[in-house]
C-alpha cells in the first residue's frame, strides 16, 4: 500500500511540474523567428531578442486564467491528499482530492482547446511549441490521477 501511495504522490508531483512549466514556458507556438506564450510575444532579429506583452484579447486572457486555475486546483488537490492521508478514516476514499484533480484536468483541456482554436495562424512556419505539448500531456495524466484518487481507499 505504501508503494501505491508513493506512486500516486510522485505522479501528482510530475503533473504539478508539467503544469508549472507549461504555464510559465515561453514556447506555446514557435516559427519564423518568433515565439509566443501565454504572457509574451518574443521576436529574434539581428539586434537581439525582443519581447512585448501578449495581446489583450479575451481568448488569451481566458487561457491564462484557465492554466492558473489548473495550477491552483492541482496544488490544492495535493494539499488535500496529504491532509486526507493522515485524517481520513480507514476505508475512506479520497473524493475531495479527486474532485480537485479532475477539475484541474478540465481546466487544462479547456485552456489548450481555446489556444488551439483561437491562436492566429498567419505564419505558415508556425508550429506549436513544447509548452503547448506539455499542457496536452498534463491533461490525461491529471484525469487519470483524479480517477485513481476516486478508486483509492485508505488502508491502515
């Protein structure tokens, strides 16, 4: 049982790291000497690397908010798991933790979908970057983790 709890905890920490990197990294889309993330649009030219704040459009602000919410819910889920690990009665399930983790996965999915649909593709060389891919990798892992928490029971 200790190995299962340790495995679930490690999975949760990996998901949290993926979410932090995907939210903070500067490569949601790259191409044509330009990289774009949730916060800045950066361009490389012969004078160096220049960044300007991301657009003030509603869709990018929605993606920013959803990614931050996913981080908060994933972190709260981790805190709830540790709390329930010590305070939950024997045989109890980690429902509270599972709900937070599943909500985090839904927020990541919604943010990535909005970015996919609304991202301007006026540059034919544009590709999605690793931060975008990490967000999509974090989504199923977060959902699986939430389902594991639903099934998991506390044993002595």
